[in-house]
């Protein structure tokens, strides 16, 4: 399988976009990781910290959306 890594190629955008979604899916335990990849202790720490920061980011987005859209409805 060959990849076209030219920055203006549609394949490059598709590979980059799907790679990002695959990482999110792995962090959130939606998708299983590659069974051939040997896990290391430092990798486990890194993924744990990334998982925590991603969850904090999603909670912050929910709080911002709540303050912007739902809270004004209750004040009136």
C-alpha cells in the first residue's frame, strides 16, 4: 500500500484527518489499539495524561456551551 504524502493531495488530507480521529477513538477506548505494537510504560503514562486532558477539554466545552446558550434562557 502506498501513500501520497504531497501536502496538496486529497489522499494526504484523508490520511491526516482519519489519523486524528483514530487517535481520539483510541484515547477514548472506542477503538482497539494495534495489537502488534509493543506498549511501553512511558507510552501508558503519555496516553493516560492525554486522556485526562481530552476529558477536561470536553468538559470545558460543555460548560462554555451551557453558559452561552442555556443559562441565558433561565435568567429571563
